[in-house]
């Protein structure tokens, strides 16, 4: 019998004794996991998730700097394929309900014995096994075509729909169950997905429709169908739904295809349209996005990211770094908010920054804030609290932690050293 692969895990907890005990005393491999490392706060945990892309993050819900819920939200944006297990006190249960949407696979109450944690890790292993098996089986089993898909195929693929056909299309969409009633008027986006072998050849089968269904159902109303080596998804929602979930869905499909099926994945996404008769135009946009760049490599491309030229490549990275220079002091600055400023998708911005700057957004932001803080601490008499606020930190302790981690000494130690050096130079 083939040995099951180990799932990767990162542990995050600010209680040093508990964290060290969990890391050192749990026989991780016996429970089906490979421990990649641990973090004492949410910031370090987020950086480790970006670096290692684990299958599981086991985290306390209350930690300094970034809470478990905030951490879960950030993880969903950068690594939606990662499952999250909370370890926390009973009083936090109502608080934790806010995070159910963030791929929470388990909620464990403290105090928890090592035996109890081990038993829950077995349960988590079984749940991830089931997730992976469902995705694999869906990719091999497929799904029957329904009336909604049949109706949409003609609208998407055939260049016949005119504005006068909209009323007829809406009536038929209600009849086949695509629309709930006459008041149901969602916006639409078309997404096209292809799987590739390592040599770049297309290996998408009709069965992959079920895999896409499995993930799309977590985020948006949808209908998926297969044609000619690609899965076409008609996604439905309001503009805020697309803004919040579309890039996460595309990332999760790509990440799960790579992690579970060991396949490269290319995804093209259209602009949002407001009518059924515009679906063919949206499909052509998604196809144009799909075939941009090296078509043998994994990629998520939004058509809105590809024009004008200022939205692509090194120029976009340069614009992002310039915007970061201007807004690093904003406590709410994030990859998503920066992508909104630049009118591109978070997926596209993240990949451009990694490719042309060689670092993740969060690492560049921290470096910018720390260099600015170092300059202020060296060349001004501002209080440390004021320096922290001018660098985007509302919590002075969080700022001091980040500064010491980056510079090797605390803000107070830096100032004491500078004063000592100045006094020595005057003697």
C-alpha cells in the first residue's frame, strides 16, 4: 500500500511554553503532518504562510499584533487553499464565529491535553483527506450537464446575441432556474480555466468541471461547463461580491490544482457585465486573458489587468512601489487596498511584485516602514509612539517588535546607542 503524503503545518501561539510543547511533544508524522515551523504572533505566521504555503495553520485566536481572525482573513487572501484550525479559550467562541468563512477546519478549546490535540489532529487529517479525495474524484468523475449550462453555452460561445434578445434570454434563464425570479438581476463574469501538464500541453477533461464546482460554490453563484480543453464558468453576483471573492476563487482553483492534481493551471477572467446578452463579449475577454504571456506556465490573468500597458510587468511594479512610498503610513494599507488604488486584481499585483521586486508585498511594506522609522528615530526628536503612528502602527508594542526584528535592536536601544555615540564623539 502506498504511504499517504504528509500535510504541511505551521503552528502560531504567543504562549511560548504551550507553543514549544505542541511543536516538540506532538508526534506530527504519526498524525500525518510535517511541521514546517512556528510563530509567536500573527505577523510572523502570515509571513510563514506566504513563504511555505502550508496545508494547515494551527493558530491561537488571540495573539499580539494580528488576531487569529485577522490572520485568517489575510491567509484567505494570499493562500485560500490553506486550512485553519483555531486553538483558543471558551470565551472566544462567539468571537470565532466571525471567521467561519475563512476555511476554518477545526475549533479547539483550551486547556487541551496533548492527547486531545493528537485526537483532533487525526480528525483534521481525515477532513483534509476528504477534501483532497473529493477534489480528485471530481476531477475524474465529472458532472452531468444541466439545463442552465445548456442555456448558457449558446449565449457564451455563439456570437448571435443582440440587445433585443435580452428579455427572451432573461425569461428562459428564469424558466431553467438560472435566475430566481423577475427581480433577480445579477452581474456576470466569465472565467476560463485550463489544466496543463509539466510540458505545457493541455490536459483539461470534462471531469474538471466538478472540481471547479466544488470551489466556486464556496464564494459565488455559478454555472460551469466544459468545451474544447477548458472549463468555462459563468459567475454571478453583485459588484462587491466580485471585488471580495473573485480573486480568491481564482487563486484557490490554481493552488488546489497544483497541490492535489500536480497540474499547472491557467485562468483567464473577464470584466463584469450586466446582461446575459453580453456574455459572449465577456467570454472573448476571458480567452484573451487566458492566452496572454507564456501559455505553458501557471497563471491567473484578469483582462482588466492587461490594458493599458501601465497595468503590466515592471511598470506596474514600479507604480506599486511608488504608491507604497506614498501610503505606507496608512494603517489599513494591504495588498487588496493597493490593488484597488492601481485598478488591478490582487492576484496580478502580487505576482508582478514577486516577479520584478523579488519579494512579497508584506515584506516590502515592512521594510519601507522600518527604514522610515529608523530615519525618524535617528534624525528627529519624535516620541516613539508618534514614530509608530507615522509608520502605520497603532500599537507601539507591535511597532517595537517589528523594529527589533528588522533592525536587531529596539527603538529605545537605537536611541540610547546614538546618544552614547554622540556623547563619545564630543569628548
